[in-house]
C-alpha cells in the first residue's frame, strides 16, 4: 500500500462514516447480528488463518505472552460473539441529549451525542481487537481504519472479510471498516498524519508505539493499555481471601495489561502472607522477585533496578514490603502507569483513603485488578483502556467513541 492508496483508504472511510451516521439502532444491531452469524459460518476459515499466523510466530521466536495474545480458539471466538451480543443489547448513545435547558430568550439548548467520524487504531498481535473495534465503531456510527501487527495479518484478513460481507449484506460500504494489511512501518507514520480524514488515533501496544504516536501524530491520540498494576495488602486483610485474590490477579491470565505486576505488603502481614503466597504460587510456576525486607522472610531473587517499572506480561511478580498505606501510595505514584490498582483490607477508612489518593483509571477495594475490561464492566467490548485524563479513562466502550454537538431549537429566535 502506497501513501496515495492510504489517502484513498482514508477518503473512503470518511465517506463511509457519512453513511453510518444516519443508521438507527435496529439497523446497527441487525448489522452486528450479521457479523456474529458470519463468524460462525467462517469459523474454520478464521481458525485456519490463525493457525498459519501462529506457526509463523513460533518460527519467528515470539514469546509465550505474544503467542497467547495471537491465539484464537473456538472458545475464544464464542466469547467474541458473546461480547458482540452484549453490545447489541446496549443502548445506542448516538442521538442522546446529555443535558437540556431553556434559555431566557426562549431557545431550547442541548448537547447531543454524535459519532466521532473515523477512528484509526494501531494494535499488535491480538486479532480479537479487530472485531472489538469494528463492532463498537459500527454501533456508534463510526468508520474505522485498522492497522494490526504483521503477526496477525492472515487472521485479520479473515475477520475483516466477515465484516465486509456483513456490510455488503446491509447495503453499506466496505470502507466503513478498512484494514492496512501491509506490514511496512512507514504506513503507521503516514496514518498518524492523515488528519484530513481521521478524527482520532488509538494505539494499543507497547510504550514505544505510544511514544511514536504522541510524537508523530497530527491527530488527537488516546494513550493507554500499558498496565503496571499494583495490589496493596493492608495489615487488616483476611489472609486466605487475600491469597485467592492475588493468585487470580497474577495467574488467571498473566499476558494481559490488567494482570498484577507488583504486590505491596504491609510489614505486619509479611511473615504470615509471604510464605503462604510462595507455597500457593509455586505450583503455578510464578517467579517472585523481592525487596530486601521481603527476602528476609522468603527466599526469592532480588528485584533489580527497573523491575518495579516493568509490565511483566508473564508469570513474574515483584514484591515490596511497606510500613503502611502511605508508603504503598507513594510507591504506586512513583511506579504506576495509571492503569489499575487495588487494596485488600478490612478497614474501610484505609480503603477509602487509598481510593481517594490514587488517580489511576481503575481503583479497586477488595477485588482483583483483572476486572479492568470492557466486557467485565458491562461495555460489551472495548476499543482500548485509556490511562490519560482527557476525553475517556479506563475501558473505552460506546460513549467513548462519541462526541457531542450543541443543538439550539428556537422559534425564529434572534439575538438582541
């Protein structure tokens, strides 16, 4: 794909977005139902394409975390379809009046939700993201230009083919969901400057990709998705219940952004918690790295410089013993990526102080960090997890893909 071809793709997406703007909710939901049916009909084709991607990825030496993100199975496709069904059941925010007031001059003034227009999303080895983005975009009347990683090229082509068949079935332009299938990295930079046609860029990848987008884009960028997640165990926490939450946060799916990276343990809990945790996680093949105070209690490898600033995406867990909630908060402020943090405690005063003191996108009291997810939040799916403070924070669902316009209704009203 050349620069001219990318411009043509952007122009077509912009034109398609105008066709999507006028769709009503029943039309959108029927389109999404066709995508569900299409995934079922093309399951063998999709899994075969994904199998080829996986084989190439293994030959290229990709690590287990990347292979897990790349993998599609019948169960994962069923989960994707279940998420689409959830989106179908959600209210369409487009056309909703956020607020309304009658001015002294007799004009009725409101803010009405409208689609963003065209969304560009750059992501890596997660083919499920292709469906998530397309579904959320179409439900909100947005067009999207997708640029997945080269590792998922065949999978993405198979999935987008399903989407294009559904669009054609409903008389809508295929350009509503465009795919850049050329792995040339230069096209990413070109997409970042396609401000004539693209209204927002959402990167889903590592820190390098996010930095590139912030530096190169002439389009607003939503950053996030990098999770250096913390869990603090307070002195009053229930030991057995705490062990179960820590295990879930670390082990249930360690290769995703909401998995636990650093465990902060109140010094009063260290002697009881750490040996029990080590025994519980050893069969799960979790590697523990600890500060000097934790290593005085259990035998683990030392945490090196920078280890508390790492998103592990693997079965590795950093441990740090702290004196109190204040030290835990200070550590989180120094090392967090503002994604997800949690406290385990029986003292609700401490819990609420922790929650008020942490500014991450998601903060939990007595719960696993693994809940920071569009599906778990009832959004059906997510286009990204935003860790910035403007426009959207946390899992981005339907409302995050809308903006608003001011609508004034008068009676031939003139300004005096």
